[in-house]
C-alpha cells in the first residue's frame, strides 16, 4: 500500500447522542455504525490510506453487561455484513487489541472478515477492540526482548498517526495509540459520532493540511544569524 495519511478516530458520543433523543444507548451505537460506513467510504478520496477506529477499550468492560453484550453483537454483525463490500472496495480490515476475552462469535467474525479482506490495498482499516495503548506498548517491548529501542518497539505497534480526531467534545486520548500519536495533529470536535459525516472528515483533513508539522525542529523559513558570538534564530 502506498504511503498516505494515517487517520485515527476516537468515536465518542454514541450514548449521549441516543440519550438526548430519548433512545436507549444501543440505538446510538447502531447509528454510530452508519458513521463508520460513511467514514470508511470517504477516507480514500481524501488521501487517507490507513484508518484506525477506537471501537471498544479495555476499560469498556466496566459498562453494564447488557450494553457490552449488545456492543459485541453489533460488532459481529458489522463484520459479517460489511466484509464482502470492504473487499470489493479494496479495504483491508484488521482488528487490534486483545482477543482472549472476546465472545466466540465475535472471534469467528473477525477471522472471516480479516481473511476475506486480506488483499485490500486501497485502505487499511484497523478497528481497536478490547484495546489499551499501554498494554500494547508493554507487549511490543516484551516482544523486542533484548534489543529494546524505538525501532523494535514500533514494529509491534500500528504505524505513526498523522491525524487524530475525537468526536463528542471530550479532549483526551483515553489510552488510544499513545505511542503512535507522539506527533499526531489532534482535532477535537463537539459533533457526536453518529452525526459525523463526509463534510466533517473533509474539514478535519483540511485543518490538518493547514498545520505545519515540525517533529521537534524549527520552521523551514527560520535561519540562523551570528551576532556577538551567539547564534540567534530570526524569522
């Protein structure tokens, strides 16, 4: 897959979106699945070749059992219903996070969907399920064994993120891609995830393109000038 933009999204606000409308929380998650479809469809047109979505954190097991069960059923249904269309659209699907705590029907759906979409080259879609960035970093460091460096740890993680979007108004990373977001451009929007659409995604990408990414360096139009034997940076 050619180099392109890696966007990551914390899909927040499903429950609040439903509650504001007097609906059960699961209705918000179902509406959120439609936002996933819109986002996946619109990403390649904006130069996004890698998209990572935060679907279920390791801390989300603390939610009411009925909601967790409904979320797992929704995930399995999404994987079963979307795999064929993803494959036809050139989308490769991968699930990141722990798998040992997932229900058997979810694991089966993951296996089938990943196999069916394995040849996708237009967009690599990663969905984070039972995911903790801190656990992922620890696992990557352990895998690196005796030679632990930035490079060896990075091998066990997702690619560096260029653009991180969080919907729903909150402004925190919530244990999502902490290593990979070291130099990501962060965009927080009050839009609830079920309302997020192609226009919102385009605006986020356009905002990203307006920003100057220096990765710890200085602006390209700054030049040094010696004065009194002291180097000063002047614009």
